[in-house]
């Protein structure tokens, strides 16, 4: 089963040797589920010829905003709409969560409430106890597309996890991030961008258990849905 990874961001150069690029992280994250992967770096205009070129699609995170004026944003939105119209499985994380919502009629903004960084508790449908995942974002979905259903939220992020029918799932947090990656983001990407107090709180929460594997299973269940 071929999963197309639409790469929309680049890991900091100082971190690539240790962690790999974002597609590498998702390959590890979804390892063991029987997928083959092909990466399309949309930042350099690498797009599939057709929405049906893969059995399922995954859109990564990015430092860019979905609302920014980049030449690859409109083609990516068009591809999202084509995938959705063709009823092909689709997963989005962070920026991926946001661009899918925007492409399908929602609104994404730079949230005036600031940043969410590090281990964060989410309320997820079907779970009586909080689900802990790593966050790293300021942008948020603030208006939902008509087909979206909220399945997860936090005190900071109202629309933290969404589904669209039975073949699309998107999440605002980063289930592919482990503490080592967040620690390096704090070192290499956060200075001068994220308030120091938030970084100190995120550092203090290092070592807490998370539910990354649970989200990996949820993603895999969606991606294994048959194409129409």
C-alpha cells in the first residue's frame, strides 16, 4: 500500500543528521503498518500527477502559515480538494491539519493567544482520560469546514483533531515528535520566536508519557481504508 507524503516543511539543518527530515519521521512513526512511502516535496513544486497516484496521502507540518502567499499553497489546496472528492484516505498533521481545513472551506489564523509547546493534554472522543501529545504551533483552525467533525481539543486549541467522513483525519499536535526532537527545536528553532517562559515549562514536562502510538494506529486505520 503506497502512501504519498506531501512534505511542506524542512527540519532545521542542525537537526537533520540526528532526526532525519519530516518524511523520515513519519516513516518511523507509521512503521510496522505495512506501508510503502513516496515523498513529494511541494516546497520545490514536486506534486503527484494525479490524486490517485497513491492509496493514501499524508501532509506534514511546516514553519509556514497556510494563509501565507507561497506559490505551492494553491496547488496543494487543489490537490487536497481532488483527494477529498475522490474519496482517497488523507491525514494531516499541524500545518497539514490547517491546510486541509483551509482547502475545504475553513479558516486558519495566527492565534492571538500565543503558542502551545511541548507535552499537552487533549480531550479525545472515546477516551475517558486525557491524551498527551507534543504540540508546537501558534497557528490554529478557527472556523470549521462544513464537513468537519471535532474529535479532539485542548484548553488552548478548540479544534485540535478533526475528521471528515471516514477517510480523513487531521490533528494539530505532532504525534511524530518525541522529546528529543522537541528538545532540539527548543535549542535551534525557538530562540527569539517562542516566549522563554513557555520553553521553560515545556522543558520541565520532558519525560512525561505520551500516546503517539495510539495516534499512529488511528492514522493507519484511516490510511488503510480502500479507495473508492
